[in-house]
C-alpha cells in the first residue's frame, strides 16, 4: 500500500493522502483511490488511441498501481461488493498483461504493414487498412493487402496467446479456480453459458440463409461480381453505400447528432469529439469514459460519408449514456455496467441513421433512395448477426476449451463459412479490433442489439413514430440511463430476439 501511495503522491500531488495512510482502508477510500487511478489511465489510453503524444511508461506505472489497488481490495474486502470483486480480478488480469497489450498495439502498426501499397504517402498499415479498402477501387490490390496482412499475423499471434494465457492464470489464482475469464464475463452479463450460446446460435441460424441470399444479390449490384473472402464486413460497411453517399455529403455527423440530442434536452457539455485523421489513430470509432459522468471523449476518423454518420451516432450513444449517469451513485454502479448494457444506447442511437423518417429530416426525400438505403441497411444487419455469431462462438470456445492459436483460427474459419458462406482465412480474427484484445465483448453486441430494438419499439408505442422530436423522450431515456449498473432492464427489455430478427429477416 505504501508503494501505491508514494507513486500516486508523485503523479497526483493534489490528492489528500493523509487519511489513506492508515493500515486499512474503508471502502469509500478504496473507491476514491481506484477511480483516480482509472481516470489517469483512461486519459493516457485516450491519447494513445488518438495518435497523440503519450507515455507508455506512465501507462505501465498506472497499470502497476491498478494491480496493487486491486490486490488491496481482495485482501481487505474479500468478495463484496461482488461487482468490485469481479472488477478487481479483471483489473489484475489487465494490468499484469499491460506490457503485452502495449506490445500488441505497437506491433500491429509496425508489423502489419503492406510492402506494396500505400494510403496517402505511407504504406498501408493496420490502422489505415479500412480507409484504404474504402478508397481503393481495384479489388486485386485489396486482396494483396489482405493476404499479406494474414501472413503477418504470425508476428502478433504469440503475443495474443501469451496475454490470454496470463489472463487465464490470474482468474484461476484469484478466484480459487472457481472462475475462468469466460465465467467472469457471463456473471457480469447475468446470463449462463448455455443461455448465451443458445441465444447466439439462434440468431445466427435465423440470419444465415437470408444473409447469404442478400450477399449474392448485393455483391452483384455493388461489386459487379460474387463476394470474395477479402470483401469483409468492414469493407461492405463502407462500399455498400457508395452510390448513395452523395445524399450525405452535406451532413456533418457531429453537428447533426448534437442537434438531435439537444432537442431532447440532453446535456452534452461533458462530451468532446476528436475527428482528426492522424497517423496511428485507432481505425474504429471509439468512446472513452474518462470520468463518469463529467469527462467523456469520442474518437473517429472519416471513412465514408454514410458510415461516418452511423459511426458517429454509435459512439455518441455511448457518450450520452455515460454523461447521463447519476454522479452520486456508488463508484461501482457508475462504472460497472456490463458490456451488454454499455452497447444498448450506442446501437439504439445509431438506429436513427437507418430510420426512413429521420433520414427524411436530414434532407433525403427520394423514396427510391430511401428504399435502397433500407435494403442495404437490412443487408448489413444480417451481416452483423452472422459475423458476430461466428466471432462470439469462437471466443467462447477459445476460453472453454483452452484452444491453441491454430485451433482457434481453424474454428473461426469453419464458423465464418457456416454463417456467412465465405471462405475466410481463420487468422483473420487476429486482425480484428476486438477479438485479440478483449476477453469476450463480442456477444455483447448481439445482446445489446436486441435490447435496443425493444427500447425503440417501446418509444414508438409511447411517443409516436417520430419519437426523437419529443422533448419528454430525453427525460424518459435519461431515467433509464441514470442508474448505471443498476439499470432496470425489464423496464423495456425481455431479451426477446424475435422483434429484432423478424425485422431483418422479413424482407
């Protein structure tokens, strides 16, 4: 404890430490210290992901501090509150593998680099891959980059495996062999293994036939040929709208989403955007809850006009969720909501960018264009379900059966083939922005998509089809968001996938 206090005294001289120097800490004191460490680490990680100047040494020191403080919790408070117990184990797993995480972050941009093709004036790397794919008209060049990046997963594979191995050891040690990383995820999500697998498989089973039929049709329409393995989810997410993007050329996503949320009386003063296109900036839009609810930050860089609108709304859903949480809640209830809750409001708000009435309010009035946008959004929803079904099932089996990297890649290839119909090299999962980093996370998108559809249906029934124009809707949504981890899910959700699935399979 003295070690962490001394480090903290140097890094945060304004923190009053005298009352923390007792031999034991009470829970409020522990939470105060843990939040300060969290805020400092989140700020530095934000700068890292933004492509700004940052200190890896500081990230490592803060990880050490987080590790020590998590150990203090386990030694002092045992397993209560349960949310903090699970968080403490997760924090030890994260902080004790921080050097490996940083190594992976750096290796992806140093080793996953094209030897032939450039984006702008520099070789295409992992961070610019999606932008390159969006801009590149020659499919043979995209294939060359894809194939080369697949071969270069050999550089990151040992790092991913070693990090996950150490994470597993942490869970085994600190839970007395009662929890593995997958168990911790399931407990946070309040769902059993069999319930999760049945839920995911059911969605994938319903989506795969209509998706594969739509893929054949959309590929011919958009690409002039059948889809190939290198035409991945993220490529289609940009290219599928390419002939419709002129409709959104004059729309500023940050300005538009702010206007919509402010009309519903949301306070956005604690949220800030970063849309600059920097070298090594994270390729996907991402939101950082630096300090809930007072400091929330959104990063994204432009890929294509319509995707920018969708991505911006998605991350702003995260941001307004965090900014709406009651600041008087206990520390663990302000930060400790599960991933399947964290994604609800992002997917929900992104849904506005797919709503025909809302798009009309942005100036898209041609009914044929609106019909085409709806059809392609429906295709992408089916792609989303099949893609994330494969992602989720692979990652669950990775932990449950302690798979080797080769077996994980072989399994991933089979699952992608089963649900999407595409013959994708299994190593592709190591190039994803979540699968090689997070313990699980990916099934949370499916859980949240169902809940977001249920929330929208409730709002339509109560406030009308154009619910976003009603000021009182904002108050209703904030009431749902405010309890943080104590969210009352049954208030709007039964986790019934039929509503969401019927909407995307009916066409």
